[in-house]
């Protein structure tokens, strides 16, 4: 009698968004831009957005609360709880938030920071509960384009910091 093999496919490909970008900056500088609230407010969010950070405790179990303000005046409150923090390497958190009065956005984010020569590669992986939740997030919040724009704003911020450092305006 032949045994039936049962395959369990736990792939998250249909319910995740992965964005990768290489930054022309050292990993410590990129990490600090991501974990220092004073820097984060200068670049977080898509083009035209501003961010107010209410709380940011970067440690496992720590809470990160922020409100993104859209160019049309719409507020997007978000609360994240860090589930893993490996300094200079990885941030993992569970996010819940969304537009006031809009559908909830919930996902687990993992951001990895890797050396790429003298540059830094960030990979952002957002995993949603289902393919439908991912699709709704892309449709309602433009999360793929918004993520690309956020990483573009980070690149601009890092470029400005490197220029200031080169001119002696930064320690």
C-alpha cells in the first residue's frame, strides 16, 4: 500500500510585499536613521507626507506609535510592537493602523540591514494574514508605491547627512 504524502506549503509569497534597496551609506548610519525618532520624522512615509512620532521604544516588546499626515490632511495612525530587535541587522514588528475611518492595515514587518560592499542593503518584508488582506492594503493604501517612495526619501535623507558630515556639520 502506497502512503500518501501530504505537502504543507507555508509560503507567504501570495500575501507578502518585499522591497529592497541599496543605500550609499554605512549600515550604522542607515540603522540610526531608522531607529532615531528625530531622524525618522524627516523621511518616513511617501512623498508629501509628514510624520509625528508619539512613542518609539526600539526593543523587543517596545511600542512605536506614530501618525502619518497625508498631503490632503488625512491622518494615518499606526501602532507597532517590536517583536525582535537585533541592532544593526534586523527589526521585526507587528503593525496595526490605517486611515482614520478606513480599513485596518495589519501586517508583520521585517526590515533587514546588510552590508553590500561599502553600502547598505535594506530588505523590507511585509507579511499579511491573507492574500486578500495584502490586496486590500495595496488597493486602499498604495503600499508598494508608498514603500518605494519612503525608501527614496530615506536615500535623500542619508545623502543629506553624508554631505553634512563631509562638510564637518555632523559628528
